[in-house]
């Protein structure tokens, strides 16, 4: 075993390296989902719970890995795979990934990541400036001030949102070590603590409210899928009357379902008039701040107290990079925790402010992206993706097989396929809509199964459909490799399926 251990850490396996390069290249150029096995068949391949005893030789391991494991991955980067918020990664990301894994730094504390702690603060500071636009003096004062936090990396938007709720709750209710939040609330005469946002809030808010012991109030959206401000004012008034403490208002900067943007300026104003923390969930849309053409879509975001942006969506970083930005550096004290053996209060350790402990150096990818892509590169990518969405919307409008549910605000397009026998009608009865719902669900399943093209599916109430839940197909137009021809392929695929299913 001595030789084995030496080999494990010291011998470079050229064979493995070559294999990884080959498989990665193949994966990138495979344009459709090659694996059409049904999920319920695949599951049988993963039934064994036997712990492998002897180390396997590399060659047979790789052969098995390629044949039986890798074929089951989703081709998220394929240009006709338009269902999810994940893109192909720029090539440099994958290469850099090797380096990041070899470095294997732990950004929880400076002792295990040295100068990278400062790099992390710097790259997040660059985006903080894109969000809030403070001046040089502000960043000279706070960027590297270890007693506060301007921004942090999280594993994703979910944890960034939960961190924001945590901060909002502690700011508003206060925190007494060892005393649960509900007790402090009740002793001060409140019945509960609430978070208010629209019904299109991402389900990470349900998780966060559950974890933190907060109530979540979801208010309706208007005809443009934006939080209804009158409804918000009414709910705030009711909360006052019922002695419910409002700890956070949530605005969405690009809903997961539609890409619609809440009236951020007004929500911030309503919150701040009453000293309520306002959080903007821009996990999806926040990256548009890097496009001078489209950043106006998010106007008002600069007034928020905290902002979530996912770098693993539109900034095209590897999965595992969410970010939370904090407007007022002093707010970070509301979530500060330390440990005598590791992250000391007076240290520069970022772990004092994060839910996660051990944390990877995602900052290295962001550093690379900001330099190798730059603002102009991102603007080109983002503008093209918005244009692609407008092109798809136009194609849908011109074709009687399709009904565009709403004009796209960003780069997400919602639509449905109309069965041949119902095409050409101005509007539909409830019974017809039920039928169209079932038709679209079935069509999307068949399309997924065939694996040539892909869009996702959602079920949402919309005012234009009399506030009834409607099954909608959802195309996310982020992939830079998607061309007009790919969009035509998607639509022709769906029309063929519609004809088959409509018979
Ligand atoms: C994707 C998304 C999230 C969740 O982010 P994860 O990275 O999946 O945890 C939260 N909010 C919105 C609006 C999103 O689009």
C-alpha cells in the first residue's frame, strides 16, 4: 500500500489527463442529449450500496465511468437545450477549475487562504460598485476593512437569500445570545415576524422563513407579473393592526418564472419610510447590471439594503457561486459570529459573516471572468441573449401554433403550444384552457424524452388567463451558442409533436 499512497499523491497520470481532455471535448460538441433512457430505467443502474474494497486500476475505472456514468449528464450547454438557467462555461473556466481544485483554498479563514481573502473582497467589491455605485472614498474606507462585510460568496442564490433574511431578522428583532428569536418577539408584544414579497418569490424564501421562524406573506402580482404595490400597502397596514413585525420586504430583480422585475424603487421607498430592511433577489437578473443597454431594467436596485446575484447563472461561472451584496457595511454586524479556535473576532476571516464554514475559492473564477470577459464582453453576451429572446418572441407571435404569454422583459420567454384543432381562436374557455394545459404538459414530456430540443415548464396564474393556473413552456435564452436556426429547430420540433399529439 505504500507505493499506492505515493502514486495517489505524487504520480501524474497522463492517461487520466488525456482522457479528461477527450471526454470534455466530446461533451462540449455533442449537440443533443444522447441518452434517451427513461429515468426509471436509469435508476436501476444506481442500486448497489456495496463499498468498493480494493482500489480499481485507472484504465478500467475510466472505461466504466465513461460508459455508465457520464452518459447520464444533462447537456446544459447544447444550443437547443433552452430550459434551464445554466449555460456552457467559457473554456477558460474548465481549465482554471483544475487549478482551483489543486489550490483547494479555504476562504473561511485567512490562515487557509492567505491573500485570497483580500482578493475575494476585491472582486466582490467591484460588483458591489456595479450594484450600489458608491464613490472611491467609500471603497477606500470599507473594501478591505475587516470589521465589516460588503459582500460574500455563497453556494448559490438560495443561501444568499437566506443570509439576507437572517440579517434582516436580526437587525429588526435584535439578537440576544442563547435566546430564541420568537421569545424576544413575544416579550416585546409582537405576535410574529413576517417577510413580505410577491407570489413569484423563489422557493428559497420558503426555506429561509422556515429555518428562521419567520412568517412569509405572498402578495399577488399585476398583469405584468410584478408585485402589486396597492396590495403591498394593504398588507403592511394589516400587519400593523395585527401586531405582526415586518422584518423584510422582498423585491425580485428577474423572476425565475418570467424574468419580470418588481417595482424596486417603490418597494425600497415603502420599506425605508418605515425602517424595514429591503432585499432584492436578483439571482437571475442582477448580471444585467453589467450591460449599459439593459441595466435600467433593474433601476431602483441601488436603494436596496441587500441584493442577491448568482454568478453561476448569467455571469457564467461554475455552479456554486452565489453572492450577497450589502449596502450599509454596518449591517454585517447583525450576522457576525466567531469561534475561539478558528475565526477570531478581530481577524480578517470571512467566516465570521457566512452561514457556510469551509468555502471554496470561487473568487478565482470571478477574478478571471472580470478580466478575461470584462464589462464589454459581458455586455455583448447579455445584449445578445436579450435579442435572442426578442427574436423567439417574434417567431412565436407570427405562428398560429404558438401563443406568447407575455412580452419578455429580459431573456426568458413564456409561451404555449396550441393544439391544431384550437388554433386561430381569439380566446379560450376554461375547459379549452384545461385541455391546452394537458396538451402542453404532455408535449413537453415527449420533447424531453426525445432529447433533441428542450424547454422547461411552469404552472402559473396569470391575469390574462383570468387568474387561473396555466401550463406554460419556458425558454431561457442565455446560451451564447444558440442561433436563429436552433430556435427554428425548437419550434419545428414542437410543431411536429403538436401534430402527432393532436391527432
Ligand atoms: C435561481 C434563483 C434563486 C436560487 O438560486 P440557487 O443558485 O439555485 O440557489 C433564487 N432566486 C431567483 C430569482 C433565482 O432565479
